[in-house]
C-alpha cells in the first residue's frame, strides 16, 4: 500500500525572552519590507540578528553590503 503524502506542516519559530514573545517569521517579514522600502537593488540574501535587549532586529543583505534594523 502506498503512503499518502501529507502537506508540509506549518513551522513557526518564537523567541521568548524578558517575558516577551517574538514570532521570527514576522520579524523577518518586517526586515524584508524595510529593505525593499529603502533599497532599489534586488535582494540576493538576508541575515537577521535579533537583539531583544535593544528591542531591535538588525539585518545585513546582499553579502553584507546593505545594513538595516527593525523594531521588535
């Protein structure tokens, strides 16, 4: 009997620190939106660095050529 293939499960990552919870998918979406708002060049890659103690998520894009941040 063949196995039924199921749809991929939804995956969500939360960061919990200082009694706060952050949805990492939303934080990444905010960083991508900020990049697109402030840059005309197409995004090739993006790296996210979350610093709850600053209340920010910092990002680098396009091999580190572009930097930015968004509020958590």
